[in-house]
């Protein structure tokens, strides 16, 4: 069983990372939707130092931008009250142009894995009119704190985006030099996405790096089995996958995807909000512990923490609970 944390400010110290390894962590994820390998050099050096001190050769995963929609950079965190009106555009609350072209009045927009929800009221996409200002005006149905570069989704719509961004190609070209062992591709839509990534790794002289295909929307779930020959592990990424359907349907979808992976002997990872309460609490909820236990019983080959270790208050404790619960489940199996 592989146990991953996510690098971030909360665990960006050699001493903390060493304690996470001592708790049983086997690898780390670096989320490159917010930066790149060069800017994360200090964290990577601390991670390598901590692993060396523990005599561990760790797995290092980079999570690419890929075809995921995200907000642009904001000057700071912005509180959006429920019922207020916001403007998504090429300036202000910046969004990619494909989002502006796809949005229509009546659409529901989810931000930051659904923490905020907006109803599109008016759209000016400038289609066919050069230099016409593009914007989407929306009403906040569920308010909250708006943060830079958080996930963005239009419920029920697939917005066309390229498989890899310029920053993805740059990071892939440097991956082997940083000791990267695996690459996570978000929002995989078909085998073509994985073939594009595989070719990019070949071009970078790094064909040995494992490919992790993230299932984050209904299309990915529907065609998951066609991905098996082109990846090393499937990732059941419940954050955005939970945006693609009513949340009460998500557990059933997770079970179905896990069963298909088991049948094909395809290793899979379960990720997102496994110990979400540990952002603020030193002890998880009983439901969270049960969630981890059941993921292992369903056959997961790896488990991952995201914000719990990246920005949470208790990164070491969170890893300790993840590993101890996973190992307990393995013993019971």
C-alpha cells in the first residue's frame, strides 16, 4: 500500500516531513496547478533530505494542470456573500476563454470543488466580434472565500481544453532531474490524453515515469476501461467527480469504478477529503476513518491526502491516521 501526502506550507519543513515518513508516508504529491518544479525546489530539497534521513526512497508525484478549468490569479482571498453578483471575465475574476465561450444563462458554476456555487445570469462571449469584451455575470448561490487558481466547472458541460499546457510541457521536461516517479493527469477524457502525455515523457527522455489517470468527470468514468492499457494507475479523484453528479450518487460511482479496476487488476488510488476535518482538528471523524478503511477493503493500491498535509494544522497526525487505518484494513482483509 502506498500512502501519499501533498507538499505545501503546512509540511514544508524537513522536521515535519521526517515525522510524516516515520508515520508511514511512502510518497508525496506536488500540485503544479499553482506553480512549477523550479519554484518548488526548496520544498523538494527538504523532502529529499527528510527521506534520506529516514532511509527511504520515496515516490514523487507531480499533478499537472492538464485540461482542468481554473480561476486565474487574484490579489488576495475575496469573500463572496451569498446572493451577490460577480463578473468572470478576461480581467478581474479571470477565467480561461473556453469557459466564457461555453457558459450560458441558467448554467450552474462550481468553484473550489463545489465550495462556492454560482448561477449564470448573463453572458457576453463576443463570439464572432473581434476585441469585444467577454464576461459572465453570475449570482452566488453558495458564497464563501474565493481563492486564486481554484477549480472551476460548469455543471453538465465538458469545456474543450488542450491535454497539456505550456507549463506542463516545461515541468515534464525537468521531471526526471527532480526525481519524479509519477505524473498525475487531471480530467482524462480518453486514451488520446494519455498517449499525448506518454509522448511528452518520451520526448523528455523519461519513459520510466509512471502515469496516473485521474477520473474527475462523467466522461472519464464512462470510458475508464479504455484507459487501462495506457496508464499505470487510475485515480478516483472525488473532488471534481463529486461536482459532476449529486453527492449522494458519488459513493456508488466510487464503488463501481473500484470494482472495474479490481476485475481488470488495475491498481487504483482514492483521493480527496479523506481526512478533511483534520485541516482544523487533531482527531478525524468516525466517518472519515471508515471511509479510508472501506477504500482499502475495496482494493485501493494507494491513498492520498491533499489539503490535510499541504495547508492543514495537523499534517503529521493526519498521515498517522491515514496509515494506521489503512494498515488495520489490510490486516482485516
